[in-house]
């Protein structure tokens, strides 16, 4: 995701780049990655806390965070993004980073 941030910073002043299909696809994939990583992080916290994290009445409760983070793939609509990415990827050039 750090690469995505750098990519955005380089393109921030260029509306042509920001509007490009390649850039929009990359940003959408970052959204999907972020939502999946957030789920993995909260599940790791739950594993670290054990039963104390699962309960709703203690200092180590992560139930609310788990519920919130599990909604992110739904709100971001990861499945739709990934389905549309295949189509848009066919219409864009191969990125420099993937050539060789």
C-alpha cells in the first residue's frame, strides 16, 4: 500500500493521470487490500486476546472492532471491484513494475 500512496502523491497534480483507467484500477485494488488487511489485523488481535477479546464486558474486548471491520469488504464491495478489475485490466497497458 505504500507504493499506492507514492503513486497517488506523484499523480496528485495531474488530472489526466488521476482520471486514467490504470490509476483508478490501482486505487480500487488498494481499497480491497486495505479492507482485507484490516480484517486480518483484528482477527490477529482477537487471537492474541483469546476469550477476553471475544467477550463484550472486559478491557480487551474486540467484538465491536471485529463487527465493524467485517463490514468493510461488504461496504467497499470487494467482489464487484475484483470482477470489474479483470475487465478494466484487459483495457490497460502492462504496468512498468510487472514487465520483464
